[in-house]
C-alpha cells in the first residue's frame, strides 16, 4: 500500500443536527457539510462524521445501551478540551482507569 492513508469515523447518533451542535460547542468542531441525517465535521483538521441509523445494520449508543465506538483525540492541551466538553454536558467519569494523566481522559 502506498500513498496517504486516512481513517474516518462515522458515529451513529439518534439526531445528527443536535449531535453536530453539541460537538461544535463542546469540542470546537466545524461543519464540513450536511445532508441532514449525515453530517461531516472536523476538529482542528481531523474529520469525523455523524449519521442517523435507519435500519441499516448499526445502532446509536442510546439504542443499544452502551458505548458503540471509542474515539481518541490527541491535542496539546487535553485539560482544556475536557473542560470545554464537560461544560457542554459531557460526563467526565473516566471510562477506563487513569494511566498517564497528561494523555488519558475519558468522556461520555
């Protein structure tokens, strides 16, 4: 395999516009494009996508009762990012035991 490789994340959400608004507030995401039920966003150049499942073989976390994906964001100042997300309503309970506090944070 040669050339650039990109991995994209598409998160299943029950309401894509509401989720996009939260990511914009909580993480400073910018909207790249919107088809209504599918929205492309980016945080500091890192793209990700939100989509409303419609009987197509996947479900949102609220439907299955657990986290369905783990997303890791690497930034220079994780404490500021976590504080911003918590102000926007994220649950700051660690989702896994703390390791190096400079790099390990859990948000729900």
